[in-house]
C-alpha cells in the first residue's frame, strides 16, 4: 500500500534566462504533482515540471510537464529518462526557434500541430534510443507543453498513460492507448503528438500514468477534481505559501492518486494536475462541478 513517503516532490528542472525579445503572457497557471508506489514493491515512475522551460519560452508561455513510467527498467532508469527527455526537447525547441520569431504564433492549430510533431518526434528519438539501449522494458513518456495559445501533448512508449483536458465541465481525452505500440521496436515507435487551442472554457489538465487509468475513468478523475475545487476556497500558486494546505494542487494530485490505489490499482500511480483558471478569485467553481455519474 502507499504511504506518505511514497510521494516525492516533482523534479524541478533548471529555468533558463529569458532572451530580450517578446514578453511573458500574463496567464494563470498552477500545478501539483504526486507519485505513489501503490502495491508495487518499488516506485519506478518519475514526474517533472518546469516553468519557462527554454531560453525562448517567455514569448511562447512555454511550461513543461512530464510523467515518465519506467516500466521494468527500474527507478534509476526512470529518473535518467526524465532528464534525457527534458534536455532533448529543450535543445530541439531552442535550436528551431533561436534564429527567428516563431512563425506559428498566429497560425492554425493544424500548422502548430505539424510544427510540434516534427520537433517533438525528433526529441523523442533520444528517449526511444535510451529505452532501447536499456533493453526496452515498457517505458512510457507523457509530456505536455503549455503555450500561450496552445496545449501540446506528446505520448511515446508502450504504456497507457493519458492526458485528459477538462473543458467547460466535460472531459476531452488528448491521447490514445499506446499499448498497441508493443509490436514496434522502441527505437522506431514514433511519438503521438496533438495540439489543441487554449480557451477561456479550459478548466484543468490531468496527466497520469496507467496506474491511475487502470482503476479510475477519465470522467471520474475529472469529476473528482471538480468536486475538490468546489470545496476549496483557494489554491495557491506553486511559489506561494498555501492558504489552505488541504487545497494545494500537490495535495489534490496526491488525493487523486490515492483514489486509484483504493480502487484497486496494482501499479505505481503518478499524477500531474495543471489548473488553467483561478476559479476562487473569479468567485465561481469550475463549470460542471457536480457531474452525473461521477464516482
């Protein structure tokens, strides 16, 4: 069973110095992350978050979140893969953007998705190569890049990690089950990449390893978060002292993971919750706070 000691803090990746061009968008974003060992003998998942992920990120509003399922490779491999993937993505983005202002700022979502698919897949090849060199083992990487206008989600590996967006009280699954990718060699399995436009109706994003989704449906997970947001007066920004420790995003992520353990999940459970609106200062809870059929 899980315990308090199973919940490490999310890895805090170094923040790069911003270049002079552009200005940071004034957008609300708060997040929490947690990992539970659950019924496994060891924790082989890893989570990471970084605000202003690359040197050029402030003009893009580029924040980075990742959930790594190390599979049978072990805890040390998961941590190594987490660092390798973050570095590869940051380097690739910087390399593509350093010479010019991004061309996709006002482009369609199709153009954005195509640009990011190329960039992210090239970066994920480093991850896939690392997995292959380690002997495979079912490792999966799920990454979300939150820009000013878009959310870009990439999923690579053979697991069932998922990203689910709560939008206007409804849940939208942004990823597909990757377990069918087992038939492909790890070094050649391409990452699935999707870009969705951000909007005022976006509530929050849940990233989680298959340990959550094996026991909790996307609808139930979103319903749980909505109900917790309704009963919490305010969730503090990550750099602020929490006004109510029970309502911090990290505690919210941990509680959702614990829901999966209680529901019978047999795997590690790692969860990241990214909030896109400050509902309390606006004087209202997320729309659809109580959804029929939520567990």
